[in-house]
C-alpha cells in the first residue's frame, strides 16, 4: 500500500501553493505492522510555512512535538487475538525514515506492549483492530471508530482476516509526576 500525501505551503509573496504531491511507502517496524509517516516535528508548528517537511529525530515525539502517520496491523492468521511477534532491530534506513526510539518503548518480555509520553488520537480507517491494556482487557474497534490513548501501556492486535489501517496523530506531553517528557521505559 502507498498513501498519497499532498502538502501546501506559502511562497515568499504570501501566495498559497501545492508544494508536493507524492506517494508515501510504508516501513515495516515489527512483524505484521507497517507505518506510513506523513508529517511531524519536534516543536510546535509556526506559520506561515514553506511547506517543506519540518522533520523529526525520533518516532515518538517529546513534549511539544507531534506526529501524523497511518499504520497497518496484519491479521494474526489464527483467527484469534494473538499477541504480535517480538520486533527485530530496525535497519539504519528504517531509522532514518521513522526515528530510532520506537523499539526503546516496546517491551522485549511482552511483544507489542509499549507506553509513550503521548496523547494518541486514532481512527480506524478499515478492518478491525484490537487493543490490549495492562490488565489484559481487550477492546475491538472497527472502521470509523476512534480511540484516544492517554499515555497508557497497550498493544495492537488483529484477530480478523484483513489488514486493519489506522490513522494516528501523536502529541508529545509530560507524564504525570515526571514533568520532563522523558521516556517511561
């Protein structure tokens, strides 16, 4: 799958223009899951902008940063809600596209489980995807459903027969009691 990304910007004379119209390819980050990085920055946006990608260093933003991406979760193949496989180390090429802190947040002893210092605003675009939380509780979402993830420990699962596609905006924040926006792992 590739995603068309169209970006506007502003010329020096103040005229709004389309700066780019391109296809974004997915990056496999863990077995069964790909990420399509659309946009992000490590600082709050300021305007006007020329429309060039602001760029970011890490996948998960720190306080004041944001990310927008789509991701896919492939079916487990078993027809049940199996946990994903453990992630393999990210290649340098993958790290250059999505940043290097993704695996730092994923738990080796509990594949797929992760906690970030972000508010995640997510909408399921297609398929069915599930979330497992700390206590083993699971909730399943279908196309059109929205999930607001508030810095909680979770993992994504797909017990269906088709890939699930989710759009996500991450907003970096401060974990309660820490005040630094530092990693929780």
